[in-house]
C-alpha cells in the first residue's frame, strides 16, 4: 500500500515539474508566477519522498535544493 502511494506521488511530481516547465517554455505561465513556483515546490517535495524511498539519495539532494529554490522564490514573490 505504501509503495503504491510513493509511486503515485512520484508520477504526480513528474507531471507537476515537467508540466510547469512546458507551460513556461511555451509562454503560458511565467517563471515568476506563484503557480509555477508552487508546482515546483509540491513536485520537489513529492520527489524527495519518492527518491528517499528508492534510496536515490543524489536525486533526493537535488530535490531538496529544488524545494529551497521554490520556497525562496515564493517568499520573494510575497514581498511588495
């Protein structure tokens, strides 16, 4: 049961991150938009869970950095 959950959030993470990248690349969403950064934040968190479960620690570290960048960008977006 837990394995299915971890695999599901891994696929959701892929859709969120690649989807946000595609929308940005085709000019449908800005990299400075809240939605772009939220997709990266949630996708990164989901990938951390998935990669740690699979003991893919280098990928987990990349996603920790990914999440830190997304959080930093969201904080910057909130400042007037």
